[in-house]
């Protein structure tokens, strides 16, 4: 059986549309349409064309963000009330037809609503992209006023529309009143011959209900009779001429109304292009508003699109929008987010794992993320997603089996993949390819060979190819080609349920036999199946995968600990830097004060010396005066030498609790302990502890410690709040232990602990932390338990204070 594929323009479109349908993009568009307001807006959401270049996608995204922020800021949001679909009306007017008054009133209402909306949105600073759309928008106020003047509510032509129409309608009303008076007189005159006193109407003519056999008592025309024949309906002869006159007046009124509608329709036709352009702009604004409201409903975030092909795919915690929709309507919360982090050098990702584990969901998620980003929608994820703008998003997902076309599952997949390869050739540009169960549906060895060859070709031609598979050989491509990477969906073999978490860098295990065993498959079938498998190879591969999974867990734990340590270090650095600035400022202020004091002292001394010299030079000065001056000079000399004398720096004896300055960095700290020989001491500087030689510190006033005197220290002198500093001695790591195991370790530590105790339990699922907190709350000698400071581990570490 052979297949030949010929590609024409329609075939190109088919390839793209086929991929969109496989990714369920039309369903996303239908969900989007529910956030539109008008019927034409809903049509645009369902049938809009995807942008053909990145600039259009960025334009759509900017419009989404601008109108979304305005919609949230307004009480009640943006209103599209009064805006109608004018397509059919404009078509009638463009061909010289006459629109109805109701349709023309829709035109006037749309023009008025458009002017109001333009005034609301236009702001070139806040909303430049939307303002650019509205910049040259013509709202045709003269046409609006013309139509609103001539039409009443409901589209009825108003009397004020023309003088002739007003006169004709007044004349008609007067003639009708005259005819009514005549008929009332006839009713009074012939009341005995009438079945009732009501003026009826038959075929547009007024009639009276006469009893059968009495109609010859009055001249007139019989227009009808009752079913029983007991009543005949007669138009009296006297009002026939009046009725004819009214028919003529009605004909003139109708002609005048038609003339007015024709003139107004002509005005609409003259302004056809302006009104059509206005309708298109309003449609674009409504489409942007629908995208913004849908994105808000998804709790979406804006995406960063890169024009370069070799850029990374970075999407964190993406939630499949269709699953979110189902959860919302079923009032559930079951969507598991999926993250993608594909560096530029990776070209192929092989996702493995058991069936129903979420491989296809992950495949569709990244395809929908690329389509949503391309369409100006926000992505339902966290952080700042980033990905290249993909010109082609092509997929082979599901079963292509067809009995009518004589196609098997394998043949259907091959035909679709052939179309994908041809599409890459026809549409050059950044391409994302998504392949589900690549190579499946045929002999496993040949299917594996085809899948490996296909993925190698895709690595050369497409920006990124993501393929799901059960073939173990595809997992090994990563180790021979740096462009390949493995990923897997995790599965809990204990509960026989998928976790739907996507793990990068680790191939998955199928767990088929284990799952079948737990589902109750006959034990003999399980045993026989295990015999057919090469146990050594399977066990070896599974052990490698299990080891990789454990290694990933350890790396994640180490990364969390490293992040906590980094945060703690950054806080310490900031604290040290702040303290250094404070000390420097204080030192500069102290030096400035000392300099000012010294200068003041010198000036006072100089002044007094000049005064003494003047007294000695006085011709009347006696010997007593000279003696007193000399005595004063000696006093000043002695005082000056006392002030300048260098203080003995070796008379200071430091004690625990004293404030000291570290000579090397100029930082102040507090002594918390001494070595046994008294020659070394430990200083606490903020949260930083340092062990130094005695010669490396000095008192705050500059004194050095006396080296030949051993400092005696009592442990009771240690300050009470020293226990607030985390050290190795007061820190206990219980990660990896069960709750009851951790309780025993902590209880033993508490017996020999004074002050606070830090317990590192990690974050994980929270079970260990919750169990320990519950147990500690039951202990009478525990004062309180709280999360550690961010630099000490935060919620991953608990601090225990015991009762004094």
C-alpha cells in the first residue's frame, strides 16, 4: 500500500488547521468568545486569524494590557451598550437600497456609543496602542444628529422629520376623527339592528356588526359575515368616500416616509467607508477587551516574546486553560501546573512515563502557551514567561486511524508527520513540533528506529520538538547528542495514580507490570510477563532512573538550603555594611568635635597668653605682677601637658559583656567568651561571631588589653540573649526522618540545651513540620515555637524556646 501527497494552497491551510484542532485551539477560542459583548465580537473571537509576524502579536498584547487596566479601573468596566452590527445595513445602503427606520436608528446609536467610547479610551500617554487605533476615527456627528432628529424610539419616523409629513399626519387624524363621529351616530340610530356597539375592521375598512336579515335597512357594502351566519359586517355607504380619502392620505404619507428613509440611507451609503472603518475599530477594541477579561479570569501574566529563533522557552507553573475551565464549572481545584525551561541549545525533548500520567497534557500545554502568546493573550502561569515567537506550531496528537481511507494507526501517523515535514519546508521560520507517541503502532524495533531518525531530522529543522514515547532507546539519545533532553511524568505506584508533575532531566518508568499487579491482574500472567523481560536490564535501568530521581530530590533540597544560606549571607553583608557606615559617621563626628574642642582650647590659651604679655609690658608692672604671670604660665603648661599626655594603653582588662572594637575592620562588637588561657576571645558583631587574639581588639576609647594578666571569666556572665544566635551546637537537622524519629532526637537534644534550639525540618509537603509543631505544643516545658528568621531558614526551620 503506497501513499502519495500533493501540496497546494489548500493543503497548506489544512496542515495548520489540523494542528490547531489537535491542540483544541478552537475550544479556547469558544471560551474566549464568551467574554465578548456583541454578536460580531463573538464571531471575531472564534474566527480570528493568527498573527503572521511578531510585531502583530506584540501589538495585540499591548492592546490587551492597556484595555485590561482601564477595564479594571472603571467601576462596572467598559460598556459597549448601543453598539450594533451594521454589516447588513451597510450592504443595503451601499447598493442603493432603503434601510428601515429601526436599522437607521442602530446606525445613529452606534455612532453615539463610538464617540463616547473614544473619549473614554483615548489617552496617548496611558494607552498609546489603543489611542493609535482611535486617532483618525470619524464618528460622523452630523449624520448621527440627522438620524436621531428624524427618528423616534423604535425607529418610527417622527412628525418633525418634514413639514409635509407632519401636515399629512394631522390631516389623516382629522379625517379619521370625522369618520368615527359618523359611525358613532349610526350606532346610536340603528342600535336595535346591531349585534354590538363596536366599530370593527375588515380588510382595512371600518364595519358595523348587523344582525342577519337587517343589513338591508342601511346602505353599504357587506365585507364579511360570522361563521354562524347570524352576523354580517357592513361598511355604511356614508363613510366609504371618507375611507377612500384616508387611503389616499396614507399612500402619500407612505411615499413621504419612503423618501425620507431613502435620503437617510443615501447619507449612510455616502459615509459607507467611514462607518465600516469605525465598525472594524470597535470590533478590534471589543476583541482586545475579550482577551483582557479572559486573561484576567485565567489569572494570566504577560509573556516576553523573542524574535530570535534560538531563545529559551521559560514557562513556570503553566495551568492548562481547558482544565481550568472544567474545574471552574465543576467547582473543583485539581489542575496541576507544568513548568518548561528549555535552553536555546536544546532542540528535542523526549517525555516518557506511564499512560494517563499527563504526557499529552504537557504536550498540549506548551502548544497552547505558544498559541496564546501569539494571539495577545496572557498566560495562566507565574513569574515572567519567555519564549520565541513561533511561526509554525505543528502537532501529531491522537489516533489518525480511518477505515474509509484504508489507513491504520501507524499509516495515519506517518501521513500526518509527512505533512508536518512538508509544512516546515513550505513555511520557513521558528517552528514548534509536538509529537504524541512517536513511532507507535508498528513493530517496536522498527518504530524505535523511525522515531530516532525522525527526531534527529527534527533537531536539524525545527526550533523545538517535544515528543512523548514509551521507547526506552529514545531516552538514551540525550547521552549521544547534546541537543536532546529527557523529561518524565511522575507516577505514584503505591496509589496507582499519576501525580501529573513534569520532571526535567529524568527519564520515566512505565511501571506497567507493577500497575497491572496492583489492579488485580492474574498473578500467573504477572509472573509470566516478568519472565519474558530481561530482569537484569530492566532492574538496572529502573535502578538508574530511581537513583536519578533521588539525586534530583537531594539537589532540590541542597538548592533550597543554599538559597537560605545566600539570603542569610546577603542580610549579614547588608547589616555589616550599614554598621560600618554608622561607625564611620560616628567616628567622623567624634573627630570633628575633638578638633573643634582643641581649636577652642588653643584660641583661649592664646588669648590668655597675650593678656599676660600685655600686663608684663605695662610700665607700671611690678615684680609681684611678673611673679603671678609666671605662675599662671606654669599652670597652663602643666594643664596642656596633662591633656596631651598619651593614656596608658596597657591598663585595660576586658570582661565578658564589654563592648570592643575589632582593630582590623573598625567594627564594634561584644565579648561573649574567652579561651582557657585568656589570650583569645570570641566577639559577637551583629549576627557574625569571630574568634580573635587579645591583641586584635581594643576598647571603644582606644585602650589595649593588659597582656600579662589572664582575664578570669565566669560562665554566669554570658549575656542572656546569646542563645538567640544560631550555632552548630544549638541547631539540629531532622530532614529525612519520620515524625516519631525526629521527636526522639529533639527530646534528647532538649535535655542538654539551654536557650533557644533551631530545628531544620525543611518545607517539602509540610507533614514533618506539622507533626513536630503539634508534639511540641503538648510539652509543658516549651515556652513557644516559631518560624526562624529568613536568614536562618525561614519556614523551613523552627525555633524552640524552653521555659526558664
